[in-house]
């Protein structure tokens, strides 16, 4: 029996049938902590429609560098490798939800 390994981040955003919402954050980032509950709420509300991933930019610097993340929080929505949405800064729940909904395929 062969174990199926979990996909890498890059495999996930390129191959997922569902759009992937990515929250780029860091533990020391106050605005990231402010946005986190909104992201969790959106992930719960859109469960089954999107996949949600948090990427700690301090631990995954190569991922942050690949996408040019210079300010956090940065929220990105990917589908089949394409960027559908990129938001930088702390936005309220309503704004995040509205922008994500507009960007969904």
C-alpha cells in the first residue's frame, strides 16, 4: 500500500479544483492578528467552495519571495495557478468577503 503524501503548496495552488485562499502572515504582525478571525470566518462560510491556507512568511520565505510578498498581511486567491485576487493590508471582514466573492470563478 502506497501512502499518498500531502501536496506541496505549489502543487495545491496549481492543481486544486477549488480556488485556494492564501493568508500570508507572521506571528509578530499585529494587523495579521486582526485579519485572522475574518479569514477563519470566511474559510468556514465558504467551506466546500474554497481551500484556505496560512503561510508564515518567516518560516516559508521562499514562498513569500516567489509571490513578491513585501507587506503583510497579504491575501491572495489562486485558481489553477492563476492569481484571481491580491489584497495587502488589514481589511475588515465585509471588504475581504466581498472582494473574495467577486474574484471567485
